[in-house]
């Protein structure tokens, strides 16, 4: 007798497979976790982003600007020294002239680090500050009043440089140029020191003497 093979009508059917959930983009995952996808965790902006390209361009352009400014100062500071009468002021300016020459060289090192040619772009702000300093020296008599005017002009220059180098340091760090940031930070500290020195010279002698002369 033939044996019939019977099928199990109650066999469990294969359960339909669930579709895999679409993978989340890095930006979506970061957003859900309350984090921004740009800049990344290490503080760098992705090289492919438009923001990075724009910031790189601004960084390079600002370097050219301050490079011109520093080179212009190497010619302007000797004029200030020549017009100053205070030994303390002349000494401070002479010291800073050498520091400024070193800062020019340091900027050239920064250009080398970012693999860009060291080119200067006319800095309108510094040009205006240096023209103002020349006007002060021309309009004041040789002596303590002119010395006070030279300090005024010098500190305006220092404050501009402090603002510029502070921003350049921040840009360099965001762009991942840590070595360049270190060099720029070094110059920033020198500018702060120069500003403090000029304040000290003014407060200890020149401003007082200038006031007595006016009386």
C-alpha cells in the first residue's frame, strides 16, 4: 500500500521581515544628542564645508593685512624714537622695534605653516593710525607733550594689534592650525606687554610732566 506524504497545514508561516530602519546621518544623530555636527568635537570645521573655505580665506587675508602693518611699523617706530625726549620712552620704543622685526619673521613662519606665500596687503586701519601719529608729532612741540602724544598713538596701534592677533589666534585654532596659533599667541602676548609698558611710562612720568607744562 502506498504511503501518502501529508503536509502540515498548521505549519507556521515565515514571519515577514521588518525593513531595516534608514541609517541616520551624522548631522541627525548629533542633533538628537543635542550636539552640533559643525564644528566637530575637536573644534575643527570640516575642510569640505563652505564655512571652512570662507574662514580660511579670511584668515589668510587678515594675515596679509597684519603683515603689511608690522612691516610699516618697522619704519614708523624709528620716527617716534627720533621725536621722543623721555629716555624711558625712547628705550621702550627701541626695545619694541626689535620685537616688531621678530614679529615680521614670525608671520612669515605662519605663512609657511599654512603653505601660503608671505604677501602683504595694505592695511587701511594701520595706515590711518600711523598718519595720525605723524600728525600728532607735527602739531606738538618737542618735549613732554609730544611724548604723551607718541604714547597715545602707540597705544592705539597696540590695541589694534591686540584685537587682530586675538582673532587670528581663534581662527587658527578653529582651522586646526595649532602650531600657527602658538606663534600668533606669542605675538599677542608681546603686544599686550608693549601696551602695558607704554601705560607705565605715561603714568609714572610723562603725563604728570605734560600736565605741569600745560599749567
